[in-house]
């Protein structure tokens, strides 16, 4: 496997246009190797990185070394693999004070479980006896479309991305049903209630028959989502079915309730089930009530989108403000950028041989990407190694 991959490419215009010869030159620098099926990367507000391995372990990367002893090992509780497994970890915003963190996994029968754990007296070891299941969602019929991301939003609430329950063409019509937690973005308050409380500002709290935990709906398999660390905007990458991979955008000012279209739409297109037959054709497409993606690509460029982060670090000047994301099948990484008119465009940043399962962000806003291999899995840091060129001053009045 190559440890560094280089490619030149110009990004679209944003507030400061790139000059000729001032394009990013991307290098992927390995920071952890010989991992087994890495699926998530996060931090706990300090210099460590926590790497989630699909079979049920969370490893600590500190000082350039992966500690031999896992931070957490719940292999016996987890069903793996395919799309099942231990899928992500999120640390409480006050983790330094309370020691709480949350995990998302599929249990031995396939149900989705969100559980809380506590750190032990050793800051690099969790207390395995501290487990408190806070939410279980039935998901036994199909092994795919489990979602899997946990993240705390800037509001302090825990956001949960769930898949539509699996199968072809959403046979349960979960994406368009408000009476199920599947195919949704959920938002809960883990600091209130016996296990959790529903924030009173959730959009469907007063809707008869709707699950009040729902924050947004119409999702197929939101494998990875993230919050912009500067603006608080929410980015949701939703894995497509037959034609389109999509990235959805929710501004920080949103009151929630967006319907992102599945299964009425796949990306910006009306959804038409394959001829093999996996569900009825939806009776309608976009009647104006749906929120369309800001970025999408067809299956000529990949098959499964891995959502990333809007780059807010300081090491890669040319990438500032870019939303970095990739594809599991093609290994391509793109940079989405916003033009002056508010529209978003995307450019290929680097073409890699990686099986991209996830991106991650450290406490300084630097972005990492994982290669999902069973033996030689790895985590890389994304670095722009091109020299900075001096900006030319405008001449004239």
C-alpha cells in the first residue's frame, strides 16, 4: 500500500480564489497502521485520537503510537460484519468532568443499540461495567442500512443517524414514516430523564403519531455526518441505492424537520426501483416539501459515500472552508466548496487505493481518513504539501 499519494487539482472559486500554481497537493500521511476494520475516528477534547474498530474495540492513538490495550472492548456484545458492528463513539461535551461517552453498535441479534459508558481511573481505559443502554431500535430483518454515526451538536444534544432498516428500496417505507426511528436523524438530551429526554424544540414533539426523537427524516443510510466546528451547520452524507450518492446540508439556524427525500427521491432524482423489483414506485416525487442535496455524484465515481468534515484546521490553508468527503468503492476524495452565489460545487482532490470507511477530526480541526481493511487497515492524516505562493497585490486605484 502506498503511504503517500499525490495529485494536483484546482478547487472552485470561493472568497479567496486560487491563483495559477497555487493548487493543493495532497499527501496522505499514515498515523496508525495494522488496524482491523477501522470505521470511526474521533477525539475527546485532547490530543488523543480514538479509533473505532468494527468488531467491537476502540483503540487510543497517542503520541504517534496506538496503545496495545483497547480503550473499550465490547466484542462479545457486537454482531459483525458487513454493515454491522461497533460503528462509532461520541464523547460527552463535558467528558473531562463526567467521563461519559456513548457508543453505537448492532447487538448479537442485529438491533441498533446506543449505550453510555464511563472512563475508569485510567484515562486510557473505559470501565466495562459502567454500561447503561439508553436506546435500542429493532433492526433484525436485514443486516444492512444501520446508519451508525453519533455526534454531539453545538447545542449539547446527541444526534444519531439511523438507516432505513435495510433491504432494497426501503420495503418498510421507513424513510417517509414518522412513526419509526429508522431512516432518520434523531436528537436526544442525554443529560435529562431516566435514560434520556426529548428536547422540547424537536420538530415533531407535537405531531400525533410521530416519534418525538426525530430531528430530520427521508434518509436511506446516513453512514457519516458531521457538524461544522465554526458555524454549527450539519452535513449528512447519505448512501444511495442504484444511481446517486448524496450529501445533504442543514444550516445551524434550522429548526429541524427537513425531509431529505428517500424513498421518494434518490439524490435529486425521482426514485425508480430496479427491474428486479424491490418495492413499489412512489406515488409522487418532489412536491416542494423535500430538501435536495447540495452535493451528489453518480455510480460511475463510486458506490458508497463516506461523509467527512468541513475543514477548519490551520495546517492546510488551501483547504479552509472545503467540505472533504470520499467514496468507499472508488477511493476518491473530493473537496466541496461554496461559490459566491451560495451554490456548492465539488472537485476531485485525490484518487487513492483506499477503501474509505470514514473521516475524522482532531481537536485542532485537522482531518483524517480511514482505510477499511481487515488486516492492514490504517488511518491517514490529510496534508497539503504544496508550498504557499505569495499573493499578488492588485494594481490600480
